[in-house]
C-alpha cells in the first residue's frame, strides 16, 4: 500500500515513519504533510491507499481533511483523544491511533489495513464519525489528571498535580517531579492543550511549569526572569515572551 503521513510535529512524523518501516516494510511512504492543506493536496494528487492524519493540525485539522477527501483513501486518525471518546471510530470503517501508541497497537492497525477488501468509506460514513467526534470534543477538553509513564519495565501513573515542570526533549517530553524524572512521547505542544492553563504556565518555548511549585521569580538587569522551584535545585529561565506572567509577583 502507498501511504502518507500528516502531522505538524516533525518528530512525531519521523517516529511513525520509523515504526512503519520496521513493522510494515511492504508499505511505501509517498508523501509527508505538516498541515491539513498539504495533506489534502497530497491525498487528491497522489491517491494513496492510506492516510495517517493527526487531528490537530494548522490550516485544516484532520477531521476537515477527512471530510474533504472522503472516499479517496482509507483514513487512520492519530489522536490524543481519551479512550472513551474514540469509541466513535470503532463504529465505522476507519481506525485510530491513540497517542502515545504502542508497537502492539500500531501492529493491530496495520493488520486491519492489510485485511481491507472494500473501498474507502464514502461521505456518509466519514461524516458520521466526524459528527460524533465533534459532539465529544467538549468532554475531551477536560484537564489531564494522570500521566502514563515508563519506569524501567513498569508503567506507572503520575498525578499531574505532582509534576513540577515539563520540558521538551527531542522526540519526547521530560516530566519532572520533586523526586523523579520520566519521559513521555506526547510533544509539549500537544500536552499543553490537555493541561489546566490556570495552573500550568508556559515560561519558555520548551518549558511548562506548575505554578504551585514556583518558589521565587528573580528579575535580572536585562529584564529576564529566573524561576526557582520547590523540590528542584535547578533554576529555569523565563523567555521574554512570557515575562509578563511574573511582573506582578
């Protein structure tokens, strides 16, 4: 099968591409897209068999791309929606990958795609699943409460309220508590949309801080702020774009 991958996060596109090469070497990646407009053009011009579409993309989101191109190829949505919400997908001839997905889950998607013996879903089917997802979006927007993190061979649950700060780290996001550090695959940009904005403040392009752990904010002569955090010995620098958060402190 010929496939395309559409995601505005380059590292997530790379991650999926590497996994597909490993788990589905017979498939051919014919295009990548970093936004919905590019994805729509690639599907229309190249007629792939399968499109892996991130739901949150600039220009057009994945749902809009699927609506516009319905019937042209099989769609696999890549989403951070919670498990109860994506049950809507399972009632129609489309599949989904819930971030962060495991190799086993991707293998399941690949097996479904290999077994396809019918044409892509027509407008009625794709419109039905999009309508259900649109209806579910308000409940999805509830702040994230728990993180699933890997610790050696174990998977642990970390209460988001116990996180001191998050920091972007290449393909991953580093999660710092007062006693430990973990890595998760969810990019910082996507994670920010799931956090309580009143509690978690972006202080730098690559850092989000839990305001409950801010112990001090020191202004330097050049107008920048340095933040001290309870339970962590390191000092974080606040970029100029976010300095206004601390001017009243």
